[in-house]
C-alpha cells in the first residue's frame, strides 16, 4: 500500500521503475520484488492530496518471515485511541531540509482529530474525510519528505493495524503543522475492490465472495493450477464454501472446480445448463445462488459461448461478467458457438442495463486492469460502443491465435476440470 502522489506527480507509473524492498531496515536490502501492477485512486487530487492511496502488486507472492509480517487492514470507520500505540516509519529526511536516513527510522505519534486539524491554527478546511492528522501540538516528531507512502500503524487488541499512509504536511515537525495521512478506514472499499486472485498463465481472475456473518462463500472461476491456493485461503479465512461456479466452459484454462470439490468436500460445482458441461448444479437465466444473506443472480449472456453466464450480486453493486465483457474488450466469438450478434445483444440487454455505478469484474485481463463499471464500459469500450454491424465486423476480423490450452481445457472443463 502506498500513496498515489508518489506515482502520479513524477509520472512514475511504469512498473519497471519500481521495486519493493521488504523485511529490511536498510536502504540497501538484498531481497527485492518486481512489480506487476500499480493501482492508484482515480479520484486522487494533486492540488488537495485527497484520495492519496495506491496499491502495488508484486510479480511474485512475498513469503512472510521473522522480519516480514503482514499488517491488518482496519475495519470500516474503526476508531483508534488518539494517544494509543501509533507509529510512523520511513527512510525520509531526518529533519526539514535535512538528509535522508540510510536506516529505517520510526517514531511514535498521537492521532489528532480532524476537527482540531481543520482549525485555522492548523490546516484550515484542508483536511478531507479521506485524511487524518498525527503528531504533536508542538511538532518536533513527524514524517518528512521521502517518507511518503509509508505506514502509520496502531497497535490495538493485540494486533497491528494500518491506519494511515504518509501523504503530506507543511514542513516537517513544525508546531501546529502535524503530518497528514491518508485515512484508510474510509477507503477500504477502494482497496478491497482491487484485491483479486490471479492465475498468471491464462491471466484468469478468480473471485471469492462470502457473507462475513454466516461464513458461507462462493468461488467464481477457479483455475486448476491455483485450486490449492484458493482452498487454503478459504480455510484460513474460516469460510464454508458452498459453490464453486464457472461463468462458462473455458477454453484457455482448466477449471479448478473438480479439484476444489476434492480439497473441500461438500463444495458443489455450478455451471450453466447450456454449457454442455458436467456439474452438481446446472443453472440458467434468472436462477439465484444463495450464500448467507446474499445471492448471485445468473444472467444468461451468450455470444462468447452458448453457456456464458454473468453473475450479478443481489444489490446490483457488482457483477462478474466472465468473458462476455472484459475491461475495454470482450471475449472472442470465433469458436465454441461464438456469435458476435448474440454477444452484442447479451451485453446491451443484460449488462449495460445494470446501474452505471455497478462494478464489473471480468474473468481475465491481460494488462493488469482489475475492475471497471457499467458506466465506464458504456462510454469507453472500443467494441461495444459501436453499432451491431460494426461490432460484428471487428469481431470477425480479429484473427486471433487458437488458445494454447483449448484442446486440453475444453474436454476437461466439460467434466468439471477432472482430466482422464
Ligand atoms: Fe472463455
């Protein structure tokens, strides 16, 4: 987790320009991780520093160790004691205009209420709900240039929580000019909407949805190669998976539903009855998959394949589109019963009729994008904003390569991913 301004202000969005050094207190660590994606909040305002949050996804998982431990994300609007055990850390300047520190430094700070911090004596009206202040009335202890993006963590109930991200401040350690931090407790939706399970060979996203109260969960589009990872996550989170469901019979990877049924007995596999594939449960347009107090409504969206389903969460706040609609794209229509006209009609009648604010999660992305909205795709999708005839013309002239795994994947997926 980091600050958006670190990446935007310097146009440093190229992943190759960054490395993550973790588990070391020295500025010259031995282990570093390359970056797969950088996400920054699209509402970030470089003048006010509002919404100053970014996420970096490493190319490989970081293994935890004695010196590398995870920190908890806070709960939505969780309150922390102002004089609690809160710490900032970083390699930034050790004083205003001073030198960068070669070793990681830390300092204890108090949280300062936004009501005080917004007063004319401090930062008059400049502290938005997405910000929080920390430091001391007489200054002296503060984060400084070079600490940006670093954490403000608080210990409470025996756990460390990341409460803030070093964002901005006037000078360093000046009286009545405390450090200003991004307030994570009000930006959790943005963070959670960017956490996805990814399978890098076929660039498949797998989605885990759960009711926090009943612990009942559903997994969408698991992949054979990452089934163990998904089963472990489900077990670690104390969830009870009811269904492992596919949006369609995939041609580019083998589904993990069969393996998950073995790893987590009791799991039911689900797929459209028009897919022609085996499963415990065959569903169709209008059917609902219940988990806890939520359900997914299945909408039939054929065109990429006959059996493509889009799963819409009961409050229509999010939908899982499979290959029917991708971010600024769509699934190909040149094999497996593909038909441009059918796909065009599916997207326009079943997906674009959802609220503009509805988040859309595709089965794949090949460029590191993770989520879009109905409004964005209605405006910006280069194919589906066209007329039906133009769309068909584009789709019929893509000249794509045959998916590498198609001859293995389709026969296996017709049988829940279990290979003969
Ligand atoms: Fe597909």
